[in-house]
């Protein structure tokens, strides 16, 4: 899935319009929103046809190489990949955070320690008992690990985003 303001820039250039705002935070976010929304629609459509799909953020382990391989012009960026195919296994459904942790009414609700404790317990049991790729990990372990290690190339993502022309101005 590619965030794309390049086409809009092309149209602007054709009309000799000022295309500067295409580099701002608002337009940059919109391009990423579009790609993510279209991606989820593709996954939903694939699953409705009996296919399976996996989002692949791993393409960002070397965003620049993906940009080079796909000949992505300025004002485009690879948001994520999607692998689609016929599943050869039926993984157990992962238990989700309770609805009250992700759906708030009127204003943001701070995370609740007891709910996280309970979910840690649930997810630890799920990881220990699921039919493949067993792990001994809680939700919090996973989150804390994830915030402390990053593939080397991913630390360059903001620079690559800026180089591609995104998030350059307010
Ligand atoms: C933005 C994003 C990027 C992801 N990147 C990868 C990836 O690179 N490799 C992978 O195996 N799973 C990746 N996943 C996770 C799988 O797609 C995952 O199976 C899917 O989100 C379903 O999650 P669940 O196990 O919580 O149901 C990613 C998920 C998201 C939302």
C-alpha cells in the first residue's frame, strides 16, 4: 500500500498550481490514512472470499530499498505490504483487549491497571496454549520489548519520509 500525493502534484503541476501544501502534515496524514483504509478493505474483501491476509510492516525494515525497487517517486511512500493467499492453517483467534479499553465515550480514558493485569493473564494463557508459535509472554512484555528494540533501518524512517517529501511543514 502506497501513500500517494505524487498524482496530486502531477495534476497541480499540469495546471501550474502551487503544490507546496502537498508536503504539509495534513496532506501527508491523509495520504497515509487513504493507504491504510484501502489496505483494510483489501483484507476484508480477501477474507470474504476465503483467503487469508497478513499486513506486512516488515517492508519498512528497509524503506529506502523498497522505494528504490518499486521506483517510487517523491511524494509516495510504502506504508505496508499485504500478503494474500489460501491459508494452510486456521490459527486460534487472539483474545482482544476488552472493549472498554479501546472504545471511549466523550473523552479519553486512562489505561486501567486491573484491566491490563487481567489481559496479561489472558494473553499469557493464549500464547502458552495456542496450536502454533507458542510463547511465554504477556501483553505488557510484548509492548515493552517493542518500544526498546527497533531494526536499525527503521530508525531512519522519519528521514526517509522527509526525503520523499512528507511531513515537511505545518
Ligand atoms: C501495520 C501492521 C503491520 C504488521 N506487520 C507484520 C509483519 O511484518 N509480519 C507479520 O508476520 N505480521 C505483521 N502484522 C501482524 C499480522 O498482520 C497480524 O497477524 C494481524 O494484524 C492480525 O493480528 P492478530 O494476531 O492480533 O489477530 C502487522 C500488523 C499490522 C497492523
